C-alpha cells in the first residue's frame, strides 16, 4: 500500500532554523570557504539517556504497526525528502563541501529516497526450515528493540538512511549520533523524515566520541550500526562487549583495482576516474590503489591523466564543479602527508600533488602518482582523498598477491575486455564486493559489507533487513 502524504515544505532557511538551537551551540563552517553554515546544539549525556528511554517506550507501538504500515511510512518519508530535496542538497553541499552536481549532493539526497523506497519494498517471510511428521521448524525475524547508529562525515545523509531504513522497517526504534563534522545534514534529513514518523521513533543526538561510546555501552541499546574508521570500529567492539551487543561494522577500506593487459585504456578511463575520485576520493569503497599491467601501463596513465585534468574542482554551491574540498583539515593533512611520502620516494607525479596553501578551504588538487612501490604509504594506507597511486605489475599472480596483502578488504575491481577472465581474477580477491569494469557501484537490492578488517555484517537487500532483526526459531 502506498498513500501519498501531505509533506512539510521547507526552504533552506526554515530547515536550518528548525534544527539549530535557539542560542549558543557550536559553529559549523563550510570547508570550501570557511564561512559559517550554522550552529549545532551539543547535548550532554543525560539527553542521550533520555532519548534512549523515549525510543524504548515508543518501540512496542512502532512494532505493532506491522510491516505494511511501516513500509508505507518509509515511502512517505521518501516523498518528504523528494519534496525538500533542494533545501537538503544545499545544506549538504555547504556543510560537507561536496558540489551540488555530478555524483555529489543532489545525487546523495536522491539516493536517500531511493534507499527508503527499496527498503520499504522488500519482503521478509518466515522461513520454514523443516516440515515432516507433523512437526515444523520456522525462522522468524523479530525486532531487536532500540538500535544505535553512529555515522561518518563523507556521505552523511545517505549512510544515515542505510542505517535507519532497515532498522525502522524491522520494527526497531533508532537513536543516531552523526559525525561531529556533519551533524546539520543528518539533523535536517531527520527533521524531514520525522515530519511523517511518530514521535521518538527516530532521534538524532549530535555530539562527539563520548556520545558514541555511551551509545555503544548503553544496556538499552540492542544493536549498534556503525560506519567509520577501522580504529573506531575496534573501540566500539570493546565498548559494546559487556552488553554483548549485536554490531554491524562498515569500516575503512583500501580498495585495489586490477587492470588486465587486454583492457582498453580509453574505454575504461572514465570509470577508473569516478571509481577513485567520487566525492573527491572521500568514499569508503573508492578505488584507492590501481594496479596496471606493464603492457598498457603508459596508455592507462595517459588516458586517466587526460580525463582527470579537465575535471572542475571548487566551491560546492557553484553549479559547474564536480569535485570539492576535503571535508576537514585533519583529512587534508592525511592526504598531504601521503602524497609527500610518495614524492620523497621518487615516485612520478602525473597530475596535481601541489596544494595551493594560499587558497581558502581544504582543497587538494586531483593527484595521480605513477611508478610507486607497493609498500609506499600512499599505497599501504587509506588516503581518503583525491590522490591515486598507480602501480605497475607483470603477472596476474603478482597483482592478486599485492591486492590481498593488506588487512582490509571492502571492495575491489578487475578491468578487462574479457568478463569471464575478469571474474576468475575477482574470485581470488579478498574483498566483500568485487566489481568488473566498474568500481563502487552499489544497489539497494544487493548486500554490501566488508571482508577482513573492513568490518562484518551486511547492509542492503533482504540480507540487510535480517541484520536488523533478532532471529527466532519456533520448533514443534
Ligand atoms: P571515524 O571513525 O573517525 O568516526 C565515525 C564516527 O564514530 C563519528 O560519528 C565519531 O564521532 C564516532 N566515534 C569516534 N570515536 C568513537 C568511539 N570511541 N566510540 C563510538 N563512536 C566514536 O570515521 P570518519 O573519519 O568519520 O569516516 C571515515 C572512515 O569511515 C574511513 O575510514 C572510511 O573508509 C570509513 N567508511 C566506511 C564505510 C563503509 O561502508 N565501510 C562508509 C563510509 C566511511
């Protein structure tokens, strides 16, 4: 059942006013210009505790609505996002820094409604496992209770929806802590979603790591959905141990792409570029290490450079731009340090590599680095920014060994004119998803999750719903 809803219409200003404190709060600045975007309240831990108790009280009635009504409300939330898409995109662009156009702010807002609708559409029936001699064993998925969600700053709205949509669909209520770098985007998204949801079903509590830690420790939080760095994921495992919490951990990655000798450099350059530079490289499953066969190494470097050098980078709200700044100074410093390490090693900079420090904003130019060793820090560490190392290889075994050498394994890709050969290489890669002739393409129907220290648990699709349910067997 889908009913059309009367949605609240916000302007950019009215949305900002609705989510800001009446006085005080912490200032949030545009990473492209340094200009003030708005202020965010800084609740103390007692407000988190109160939100968890309210969410707990609201959960049984939310569960009692059943899947059909909850799905209907998720669709209404998607309607509300679509009705307010431009105000949301403008705020996201200013706070996160990403441009309005390209695979950026407007695209991210559109993904929020698409993921809500997809999550509303899945069916999760009880599974009959055994049926013989008049006896039956069936598997059901019950709600867990209150789900805590903790998110990063790179795709703040979309990742919040990845966490809240399946949690709500399964009859849980949600208390979410956004990244301290991008709280306004998540507060604004929730303001719009909450225009159709009952009270206390979805609550956002902004704050720093102490709020996240308390969520992970809290005895009334049944599960934590976490997306962020591997280091924080390990801290959450420790904080949640005493309450034996369920966890879905979507952690850091350092995705390898392998270009086989039969690939067509001109045909794959655009896909390689966006695989690596989507969201200015600040994407968990972006291509972060590119391995190219020696037979076509120079051609791939040339094709990638000629595509990359024309891509406009600048202030997010300028309609012309496709790449933006790093979201914060700490991330700018990581990228700067890693590119410096590559240059110090004698690697060859094909493009970029020299940030303009007199320019306002955390802009790092699109950077391509060739003739670099596999153990260089720009290859071995997650750069999470617009700097791609390109490593030469001479045999597929060598490329596979290098790709698998790290302790993370979120995504990977294989590029070839022969998809069957590419699939054989893909099967040898230690990663949660391996794409062929593309990188980072996600789909709400297809489960997504990391291998090795990129985390555990799956998001999206029916598998994603199951991860937000408590499995229960009824036997007999
Ligand atoms: P981060 O780990 O620094 O922070 C993420 C969140 O955790 C923030 O809200 C932060 O306040 C909170 N936090 C920090 N310390 C905490 C603690 N001790 N207990 C509980 N919460 C705590 O990550 P980030 O810098 O915001 O995001 C970038 C990282 O996220 C990259 O490594 C990237 O690869 C990863 N990421 C992964 C995915 C995925 O799906 N696997 C998606 C996006 C980003």
